[in-house]
C-alpha cells in the first residue's frame, strides 16, 4: 500500500539525508504521515504542457513528482489549471483549460494506484484513507468562463473547485493587482454576479491576484468564505499589492476564509523583491529578447546572486497571521512549479513539508495547530462552501 511506501520513504530520507536535514525529527515525519497535507496551488498541469515529464516517476525537472510527494507526505495538492492573461484577448482560454483538465484525468488514468481525482472534501479524505494522492483542481484566472454561467457550470462539472478571478492583467471579471489599469474599480458587473453564482454552485472564490478594491467587493458579496490560494503578507514586502495587507487578512478572517502562504522568495522577502526590480530594470535597459532571457538571467545571477528567502522567513509569515487573526486562517499555497528558481532554501520541492513541520514544532506550535495549517483550515472552508451550495440548491 502507498501509506506503507510513504513511511518507508520518509524513514529512508532520515537515514540517507537526501531530502531532509538532520534537524527533522521522527515527530515531524509522523505528523507529515498522519495528517492530510493540502497545498492549494501547484502548477503541474501547465508545466507538463510546456515540457512533458512522467510525474508518476522521479523527474529531473520541476518541483513535483510522485516519489517526492510521498517523501514529503503531500496527499492533496491542488492542481492549478493556469491560463495566461493573454488568452483574455486572443481567446481559446476555455480550450486550454479543458486540455489541462484532460491531462490530470489522464495522469490518474495512467496511475490509479498512485493518484485519484478529488471533487470534494469527502474525495480527499477517501483518497487519503486509501493511501492515494488526491488531485483536486483550481483554475488560475477566470478568463475561460468567458462571461458565461454555462461555462462556469461546465468547469464545475469537470472538477474545478476554486477560481482565481484574475491573473496578471485585468479581465472581464476583475481588476488585477499587477495591472495599473483598473477599468472596473474592483469587480466588473459580471464579476459581481459571478461571486453569487460561485457561491450557489460550490466553487471557492480565490482572491489571490485581484486588486484591493476587488478583494473588498468579494468580501461584501460572498456568502461563503473565500481563500487566497497562494499569497503572502504585505507587511514583509511593502508596496507589493499582490500580497495581502493586515486589513485584508483581518477582513478575510471575518469572512471565515484562509490565506495560503506562497513560498516564492519574492513573496516572502523584501530583499528578494528588490533584486527582482533590479533585474527587471536591467532586462528593459538591455532590451533582452524573451528567448534569451534564461541565459541572461544565469549570467546576471553570477554577478548579483539571488537572495533566496529562508524557511525561517516563511515561518515568520505564518507566525504573523496567527498573531494577527488566529491559527484558523492560515495554510500552505506554495506555488511549486509556478515561481521558477526563486524557492526558499530548504523548501525547494514537495519533499520538504517535514522541514516546515519541524520549524513549526521548534516554534512551539501544537500538533493540533500544525494539523490546521497543513489542511484543517482549508478543508473547513471547502466544507462550508459545499454546505452553502447544498442549501442554495435545495432552496
């Protein structure tokens, strides 16, 4: 059984030191094994579309594959159905979304002894009890909806259980935190109706990426708790609107929602953000073409090494949320396979969750609190969304 394989691999990691530092205790490994670990944002589908690898086996690239997930105790990674912002103008976002969903169904079809699709909290729990890795799905960027509730229902029927309303540019639903243009001053008229329809269907509303105005409008309109599937705290990255302010975290908590901490160094560390601003300015100054960017960045990093964040800094974000609004409103949304070569030291791939758990133990978190961070808080929100939708369908 997979659960036995999980424990064997975890134990092997301790002996070999291949994936875990000596500081990771048996207690941390046990907690990784005994708890459902939900990571609400992993970009495997788009990664495999760009360059296919068989993630049922160990892969040379990327942050996720089955052996590493087993080592880390990960058993409920949300597969991000990521749609680039350019599809808002070009069209075809719905076709790409269906293609990415197809790829996840095919993955489960190839390895039903390893993976299972998950369209509900009950599915996640059933997969865990069978020793399988559940693959729930969230859509990053609502562009594929195309202004149609029929399309929304189509993607719900295909298993989408949260939608990030916008991405790096404003779309027909919402203004984006990255876009200086704010034509909707928050949500569009369709976006406001969409919030209510997502509540009715049972799709979690993800406010990562949206503008502050859009966020507060979601808080006013939604009858169900919302999530920030992969965001961190503006307190540590002043001026970075993509992260959440204290006031926003408080409003999310009042909504009974949860912020899932993004591991990307630029989300965690102001020093890493400053490096990114310098690098972007140099790219613009040199007029580097897209196809030459990777080589240019490698050379640039030799002269100006990238200041990776640390596990300690990630823990600081979790600590801050706990102190600000309570332990019930924080979880993990790593953005593995989505933030490139910017992951913190000691959190480089999905084998690393026991290191995070050890860090929490070292800071005095109880096992109950750690369970809430690993999955309890997120699953509570998802259940509430399911319950509100079930009541709406009966009304």
